[in-house]
C-alpha cells in the first residue's frame, strides 16, 4: 500500500572426502570408473522430551551450538566432505552442465536494460553490460538531450566479494541523496551508505546490521530503517539524521512481541510515515507526519489476533485493507482524527480476493484474483464500486502493477507474462484505457511462442478438492521424445511452493525451456498453502491443516499420470525453502512417483526448529506452523509430517539437496541432518547428493551467471537421472 520511492565427521567421512578428491581427478581419465562412497555422518546419542513424547535425534550435533558462528571442525569437515562427494558425482555431467549453462545464457540479452521511469525531476533505470554479473543504475533529467549519469555500479561494489547483493535503494524526495544497502555474505545483514548525487561524494554515515527499507523523512535530512537483532529480528524503527553518529539514532517504535516484525514506508503523497508491525496473521499500524517523525505516533487500531490490516493516506483521509469482517479482505476508509473508525469502501467478496491497493491523485487501483486469475482494476474516489478492469489477452497469465512512484501518475506501468509469453512491460493510459507495449523480454538465441502450448486443468485431491495445475509443453513433444527413443508420455517436471499465502504465478521462464525443449512437460501445482484461490486456500494449508499441501502435490502428480501427461517414476519435482519441506514430505509419502527430486535450502527439520525459540525466525513462524512448545496438539501434528522426523527405511528417488552455510532462514543443519539420516535409512542405491554454498545464504550464489550455473547444475542432475544426458553417463 505505502509506496517507498525506490524502494560430524567420522573417519569414514574423512576417508570419503579423500577418496572423492582422488576420484575427481581419475574421472577425467575414465568417467565410467567413478565409484565413491558417500560421507557417513556419525550418530551421537541425543534425545529430548516434550509433552511426554521422547524423540531421538542422533544428528543433532550437526547444529553448531555456537551459531551464528560456525566453527565446529567436525561439522565443517562433514559439510566439506559432502561438497567433495557432490562434485565427484556431478563431474561426469560437467559437459552437460556446461552445455545447459551455455544455452540458458544464450537466451539472456546480456546488455539488457529496464524501461526508464519518472520519479521527481529524473528518469531512473538500470542496465547490464555484456558479460557483467550485476547491474548499473542510471538517471537523467527530464529535459531533452539530458545526459545519463551512472549513480551506482553493483559490479564495482562486488569486486573481490564471494557474495554480493544490493538490498534497499532509496532516492531522497529532492533527488539529491541516494541511500542503499549491501550484503556481502548472504547472511542478510545489510550495511547502508549514503551518496550525495550532486557531488558524487560518499557521506561518512554508515548504518550497519539492518534488514529493512530505507525511508527518507524530515525534508530529506533523515532516514528511517529497521536494525536487525542478534537473532535476525526487526523489532524497531529507528531514525538516523544525516551527519550524526549511529549511536545517536532515535527509536521511533519498538515492538515487544518477538514474533512480530517492524517495517516502515511513506504514504501516497509522501507526507506521512507509516510504521507497521505484525506476524503472519495479525497487524498493527501507526503513523506520524514525515516532516516531524519524532512526534508521538498515532495508533490506527490496536492489534486483534487474526486481523490483518494495512493503510495508506491521501488528502487527509486514510484507506485500510483488512480481513476483519471477510476472509478475502475489504477496503475501508477513515478520518485521520478517528483512524480506528472504519467505513467500508469495497465489501469483501467470496469471488474476488483483494490482495492490494494503490492510491493516486485522481483514481485508485485495486489488485486481486478472480477465480485464481490476476486482476488490475481502476476505480475512482467518487464511484469506487464501478471498477474498470484492465483486459489481458490470455486465459492464464501473471499481471500486476509495476513501479509507479508518482502520486500524480496518469499512465500506469504494468508487468505481464504467461507460461508462453515473455516478461512484458506495458504503459496503461488511464484516461484512454489503452495499453502500450514498451518492452518484451528479448531472447537472443530465438524463441517462437507458437511452438508451445499451455493449459490450466483441475485435478481432484483425495479430499475432493479441485487443485488447479498450469502446464506448458511443446506442441511437438511426442516427436521430440520419439527422436530420443522415449516411448509413452515422457517426463514431467512438477513445481510448487505452498506456504505463507504465496501464489506461484503461471509466468515465463527462459531456463525452463531447457527441459521443455527436450520433451518435458512442465507443470505448476497451485496447491493449498498458497493463496491462489483466495485467503481460505492459504488457510487450508497452514497450521493444523498443513498436510493438505503435501497431499495436493502428490495427488496432482498422480492425476497428471492418470491423464497421460507422464508415467510413474517419470515425474521430477523441485521446490525451495518451504517448498523444500514439500519435497521432503512427498518423498516420504509417495517415493515411487518420482524419478528425481531437487530440494533447495529445505525446511525439513520442522519440529526441532519450531521448538527452538532462540533461532532467528522461529517466534515469527509459530502462526504459520504452530507452536509445539506450548501446544501438545501442534507438537504431535508437526511430528506427524516433519520430513526429517518421518524418514523411514524405504526406497527413495534420486535426490539433490542444496544449503547455504550463512542462511538465516533455513539453517544449514536442516538439510545436513536430513541427508545424513536419509543415507542411514534409505534402502536403495539411488544418488543422494548435497551441495552447501560456503559463502552464501538462502538464495544461493549471487550474480546472474553464478545463479544461472546453479540452475544448469540442477537441470543436469534431473536429465542425468532421467537418462536424457545426450550421450553422457
């Protein structure tokens, strides 16, 4: 709503590591002779008891108790041994990985740029130079012939860094100052700096250890930011005045509930600072004049468990998005003098799921989903019920507002794509209701949308719920498979996330083509846990209904098999973080369905993590998963599905697992413990590998080519396991 301006190691494991190193060298001479034993993690007796239930956890020692410092050499040696084993196993597929990387890179316009957008007295955009890993950021004046000025070069900032990520980037309202933050470890602890764009001078100000946006206030003399606690929690909104020591920064708001997180932004006209706090189901908002941010904050409405709300302000009137009387949210308004007295503007609807709104000078925009499809609606303040939806050309797509920083915007920037249509930038003229295509993602190596077909089907889950599935494939898929000697329906890759109300959009992917062009069907399962079909869809996949998410995915795959899209053992699947948890649950439940699984930074040790209130994000996650510390019911339910706790002696499909040593979201020991237990329990000889990025976090390696190479590695693993390595082993 509020718009910011830019805004264990054993001897066996040690021996395995040495053997793996030797095998890598030998494999260059004779790949067929690569026989390497995986690292075997030592079992160390460890039990704990909650609610009268005792759990054995022999791999607990992989959790370095000095975390976030990771200095236990047994732990590090085991992780390094797994990395060495991974490299040895993937070495025979090096040529395939390189081939995939080359073709994926060939689909990317290397010297690409974003479409300039006006903000204040300048146009802003970013560019990639050919071959560069990171972006350059530019601006120029609005006058004809104005020169482009480089204001930030991420490539220079990333020099010498194993990892680099730009966080916040915020331009002051007068256009003079630029505040930005960077992370050079992947641990999501950012450091902010300020540049005077008139002189090019870097100011002495340096704000360390933050995890938030940077919001300009007080006539561009100060910044509001959120510092990170020792446990990665953002519990404060602080004010930093330019030129003063960080130690003098003022706490504008402090949250006492450690399960909540604090954020700040500006109102539509940038005249109010809005400070929000909340968890995954409850919100509370305060506001104050942006010109006088240290004045007393005004509370909009006290928090009420289960009630979410967000606010924006224009022309002295507040607008509120809330689920207080309807699960799919309503839009209300209130006077600033009585901000808790809400009057309905748009009633909640069983059909239309209201997800967001944006206020502009002469109109406002509502966004949401109708029957699972994105909607962007133009409305006027004097007749808000008369929505004018923007029409989009395809039956299934991903569309929404893009960057629209100006209050007096009359032309809206939109983004649009589908599973067959590349990412497209449009301008929508509100007065004439006309769309203008500004740019469509260019694919230098070539792309012909007419070669592909996409459809959206529904598959019945075991409880009778109809689960939408979006599918893309080549029209000549049968011929492609036949040319490879594959009879029958062929392989299908199934992807989902299924948590936190995040709806995986049916969007475009250039990397996905490397599977689809080889005869894969690619499907996205819109399972419960996301909010694809409304807020209730999300709630039916969280807390004590979490297993609906896993069942939906398994049943979607079984349904795709039944409909002839693929066959048992030819479904490959991937997911990350909570989607990695999904991967762990489905292989415990129905391992025979899958030919290969890739699980990125998987949240698989759910019970132990939710029992550890000292971990970075645990208190804020209890609303999503349940609190097993206080609730015996939650304890038993999480135990019943937690992938790590449910590993059993059975055959598992080939699996590739990734982790980040510096990951504060899903700590490295979750995948490490899971892989160690799988190695001990599984009854098959299928490949199981784990790769830990030693200098990165939750998102894997930084830089567009480094990230792309990891995707190529993932696809090489999948193709290898499906016997589609184009002559490789």
